C-alpha cells in the first residue's frame, strides 16, 4: 500500500475516532464513575441526533450551534432520568429499567419520524500536504471533540461541583461527612454527562445518518470504546475512540465486509492483554 494512501486513511480515521471517543465519554463516565448501567444511552443519543437534524434543517443553524441549543434540554432530561427513574444501585434493576426506556425511545422515534434514515449530507472538504489528503470537516470535528472533552475535564477538576462529584465517586461516605449532598450531586453529574450527548449527536450528524434503530449500534460502539479505554477514564475513551477509528478506516479500505469482524477481534485481543482497558487501572 502506498504510504500517502495509508497516511490519509490513518489521519482521517483518527479524526472520525475522536468523535467516537467523545460519544463514548459520557457513557464511560456514567458507567465507570457514577455506576449507572445505562442501556438507554444509544437511544438517548439517537433522539438527540433527530433533534439536531430538524433544528439544522428548519432553522439553518450550524451543527455546533444546534448542539449548544440542545445541551441544556438533554441535561434536564438526564437529570429527570437519574432523579426519578434510575434511583437504585442494583445493576439488574438499572439494566431492565434503561432497556425499557430504550424501547420507548426507539418506538417513539419510529412513530414520530418514521423509519426513513435522515442525513444532513455535509459536503466533505479538505486539503493535501505532500500527497496526504486531510478532510477539513473531520479535522474540525476532532478539534471540537477534544475541546468539549477538555471542558468536561476542567469542570471535574477545577470547579467545586466537579470536586464534589469526584469526592462522591471516590468515597461516598466521606463526601457525606464533608457536607456533600451526594444524591443531588449524582443527579447533577448525570445531567452534565447527558448534556454532552447533545454535542456528540451534533458532531455525529456531520458524518452519519440517523434512524430509529441507530441507538443499538451507538450503544454497542460506546461500550466497546469504554471497555477498551477503561470505564470512567475520559481521555482513555477519547484515545480508544481514535484507535477504533484507525482500525475501522483501515478495515473499510481493505475489506468492508470484514469491518465489524475486525473491530470485535481487536476488542477481544485488548481484553485478553489488558482486561481493565488500554488506559484503565487494575484497581477499577
């Protein structure tokens, strides 16, 4: 394979993988830090993608603006979900509850929008450097994904609320003794991560179409990235997403029919070598 072709595939795979990493980061945070097994995550993301699609189509606003508009909306929905529905720490009840929500979201989307896939048909533009083609759209998405994730990281490490969330995650009893309302903080943390879903949906709409059944695919991909990066590790999810993006791009170039097989074989190999994820720790 020619070097310039390989470099083009890898670079654009990294750019796409950055969006995968951002998409999975909220799921990773909910699973690894908040201990919420949210099987409705993919369907929640699918609804956000539909919302972004129709706002962009009718209001003619940029994708990132649509994502910002829906961030507080989906943050509120996430708060309601955590406050009134996912109120137990028992995994089996969380799984059944969120699976039921996923079915409701999917059937509601099917009823409201039908089964026809919706796409924004974003025109890819790019430039060449030494024969290597780099897509401007994908590069911009990578930068936006990194900026959003950096903002989430700074929120968790530099604000009082973020430190309260980390204290609750590390030692809930000690956080209670220190005066932290752990239940309120848990709801707020879940809301913030749900708000990030809206931005992830906006970036995904620049690359893919959406239909009611898309949720299951994005949940599966989110799970793969989360496990490979290490549950609760935000930057681990981002880097694992970039890695999956590279593997996906190379597989699609060599043999599209083997794409999913290559992805899952890579996933199994990572688990065999590092069961706690590429960037996770044994303590988790």
